C-alpha cells in the first residue's frame, strides 16, 4: 500500500494504537495523518503525545482524506456520521471499528455509495499483538480490503470474514478474548500464591505461560490439543492439573462465555444506534 492521507475520528485506546502503528509502518507520512477527539483539552494532549495534528472538527478532519477510520463508541456513530456525510465522497474509504455496528447502518447513515469496511480489533493492538477481523460492506472492493489489511497489520494479525453476521461471534471471541485471558492469568497467579510463590513472580510465570502457549499455537499451526499432549507426560503433574480444570468446568465455562457474549452482540446489533 502506497502512503495515504488518513484521518482517525476518535483517538481513544484503539485510535491511538492505530495512529502509532500507521506511523511506525510508514503507511502515511506524519503530515498526512490527522486525528480528532471530542474536547479541546484531549485534542491538545493527543497532539503532543502523537506528534500529529488533532482537532475537534470532524468535518474538516475527513475532507479530502483517502481513508477515514471511525474509531468511536457505537453510541457516538450517528452523531459523527451526521457531521461528516456531506463532505465524504465515494472516492474515500471509511473503516469502522465501532462494535455491534453494521456496515449497512454506516452506509445508510452516509446516504452515498461510499466504500465501508468493518473491523473488529482488540486491545493488544496497543503493543502490536492485536487481532483484527475485517469484512466488506456493499461498496467495498478488494483494493479497499487491502488498505484495511495493511492498516491493521501494523498493529497485529488480520483475518478476513466474508459473512458479516459472524462479526458478533468475532467480537465475543477475539474482541472480548483478552478479558478472558486476564481472568485465567489472574486465577493461575492466585494458584501460585496459594502454593507459596510471591505474587509478582506468580503473575509473571502465569502471563508468560499464556503468551508462550498462544505464540506456539500460531507459529506451529498445530491444533491446541496436540500441543497440550506434548506437555502432558504419562503419570506427570500436568494431567492432574488438567483433571482439576475439567472437574471445575473451565472448558464449558469458556464456551459459554463466547456464546453469551455473541448473543449480547447480536442484541446490540439489532438495536444498532
């Protein structure tokens, strides 16, 4: 992807992570990347932090930009669309990272055949270890998806979803997934503390075990069950730990967590702002 002029509407956690990733990957020149926040004081702070122009005027922000990234909360989407619809043109690309907000809703809010790509990143984007799923709207072409892929590849891995109805499951698994991982790390750490380990050491051991295990799954391409078997030696200690996890219902609890979050996402999508 050649360097583009990019506007990020909303420099919150994800918007800031994307700004840093875009600059690091040199997808846009520093003078070609601009952002916005809701208040003058936060705009000034973001400008100093990122070294890019930051404004509170979304209309001026998006005018003439090649790509516009909509990185605001779902409840704010209608307001922003009403602000920018008159200045956006079908030659521009809009990428929305608003959860539970369909491409159809964004397209109808703009009232023009503007290419829209929906994306669902997660918070590890802040350290370049994010996971983002992208899917196209009605007017998005392959070249628009390539732009989105390049942008989100600057903060982690990217997967394409063809059926937008699956984005609620993506949100429940990948978007919410870090929260599930944190509670697992916390619980493992508590187990270490229970057995006498210092809390800081226990947390480090637990977090690195999860990080390393996840990296091995991605790097090897093997099914997690096969990698689990590599750790589980006959009559060793791991099998006793696994038995305790099965007895406690961890597997079913995690499956139900994804199911519950997916249903909540579907409900929010139906009542899209």
